C-alpha cells in the first residue's frame, strides 16, 4: 500500500524473508489495490485543494503535475488503446509507474472507474508476476545462460 514501493517492493521483500510466494503475491496485490478507489475518487480533489497551502503546497503540486503529466503522456501514446496503455504503465515495474500513479492518471484523464480499476488490477498482477520471477532469480539465470563468455 505504500506509495512508490507498492507491490514492487513487497514481493522481493517477502521472497527475501523466505515467505510463501503465493501468499506474498496475493497479499501484495490486495494491499496494492486497496487504495485505488480512494485515489480515483478523492486524490485529484485533495491535491487541487492542497496545492496552494503553505507547508504542503509544493508536494501536492508536484503530485498533481506528475499525475497530469503521466496522464497526458499515456493518452498521447495510446490514443484509443488507453486501457492497454494504462495496464502496461502499471504492469511494467519501473519507478513511478505503479497503481497509485496509474490510478491518478486515469482520474485525470476522466477514464471511467470500472475500466480504470480493471486495467490497474491487471497491471498490478503483471507487475507481481515480473517481480516474482525476478525475485526468484529467473532473469539472473537467463542472463547467465545467454551472456557472452
């Protein structure tokens, strides 16, 4: 549930703690998806409200600009394929491309709630699969096989 870390940090941490991967994966997905409806319906309003406040204004403005920038970038690249663009945006585990940012971008783009949640959930599932495989060393094993000697 923690912004920036989300599932991308929970899965490797759980694997590193030698917890059962299945339960780590399930709980990470649930934890990552829990704030999504709140972000969709309220984050934009709270960020706009706080963007001109004395102590929190800079941070709120930064978050608002990041969401708007991410949304515009997604829409420019995706066109009509916005659902799949959002899915891939959330699903490819890079910094700043998780469920929080994806949901904020979807609300900024006025995507409908159902499509946004489904795209974000599928993206979180994809990111979980990628992080699970990476945590188990699959990508390291593949690089050892195919790396030039």
